[in-house]
């Protein structure tokens, strides 16, 4: 239920009329959006580091402009219909706490846009930095086969396809809605010749396949953390976040089953976020490697197929 205290700014018709009249330029609306996000204490954990960054994206993409358009565009005057649209978007962001990606059905990952809906998590995994580095130093030759497990929108697998254009990439997800969306993103980017999507529970629909690289951003949020997360996260599908008391319900299955789907020199890369400590405690004998990220992020492990098989 919406907090009544949040409605004051946006429920006053006189205040709305004043804003629609006095906020003339796109820059005025970006400033207003950033101010309101600050006043309403929204959470910036879905791809933005500040209210200003998110306000720029919301206002420009809300009017179908490039989010990195030249600064001069901020001086442009807006039509009444454009102002009304931005008012409605800012209201939903601040009052209802709906993340910008869901308001616009768009999020950027690995330098390109992806269609997103509330049926999938909003792309934000730090694995993008590993993809950009082509998983060096763990991989020294281009993988022929790649699996994006728990793919959601398909962003990680599609990013891998961009980084390794000669590889065949498979996407897998339990959610039928997620697979439909991933296929939509594949088709929009004309990657059907390289990327295929499969619906099933983890490896269920991939019988007989072997991969040089398995990359996964599975559900890994423990029950306590999930209940205390900012409101924005509760607009995301619980299926994509929740993973039991210690956050490892899905990761345990991945570690057990992945050796059967990796090639001899294969590599597993998996994000576990804040559940990293629980993972290390649960598997003290597994030689996880934990990359450091220059652009921020944590809780991603790398482990070889050989190491997994030695400890089966």
C-alpha cells in the first residue's frame, strides 16, 4: 500500500497545474525528477548511482530521446502532452516506487538496451565487466559453447554472444514469461542464428549438452534479506530473488549438476551476492575465485569443471 505521506506533492491539483505550467524545458523536468526522487528517498539500486542519473534516463527515454543525447537537448521546450507524460512517470517512480526500467520497459546492459518487464529481474549484474574482459585470465581461448543459466531477460547470454561472436549461446530459465521475453530480445537484436532459448528447471531442458562456459545469475537472496530489501525490489519477481534461508537453494543445485554439463576445460561463473559468506562456509573445500570489479559489485565466483569434479 502506498504511504499517504508520499502523496502530498502529487495529489494536489494546484501543485500539478503549477508544475505543468512552470516547468517548461526538458532540463526543468530532469531537475524536478531528481529533486522528487531525493525528497521521496527512492532507492537507486537498479542500474543508477544517483537521482540525477536516473532522472536524466527517465526523462529522456520517457520522451524517446537517446539517454546520452547532447546537453543542448535539455534546453528544448516541451509540449503539454510531454509534460503530462513526465509528471505521470515521476509520480509512479516516487510514489509507487516502480523502478524506471519497468516504467519504460527498458534497461541497458553491456552498452545496449534490453526489453524488460516485471516478469524478469532488471539487468544489473557485475558479470558484465567479466564479459567485457572476455573472462580473462580464466579463459585464454574463445569458448565454442556458452550457457546463460537463469537467464531472465537474456541480457548476460546476449552480452556473451557479443563478446564471443563465434560461440553458440544457450539461454535457460524456469519461467515461461522470462523465456518469451528473452526470445523477444534475441529477435530484436537479430541473434537467432547464434542464441537459442530453452524453458526448464536449471539444466532440465539441456540434456546431452556440454558447455565451455556456464554463466549464471540465479536467485540468491536469503529470506531475511529479501524481507528487508527496499520497496523497489518487491516489484521484481520473487522467483528471481528468493533462495531459501541462506540464499543457496539454487546455487547448491548448480554446483551439483554443473559438472555434468561442462566440458573438460569448462568454467562456471556464478553470482551469489551477499550470500558469498554462506557459500564459503558451506563449501570450505571448493577453490572459489572471487573477481574484483573496477565498476563496483561483488559476490561473483569462478570455478573450473575440474575442481568441481574432484570434489563430487
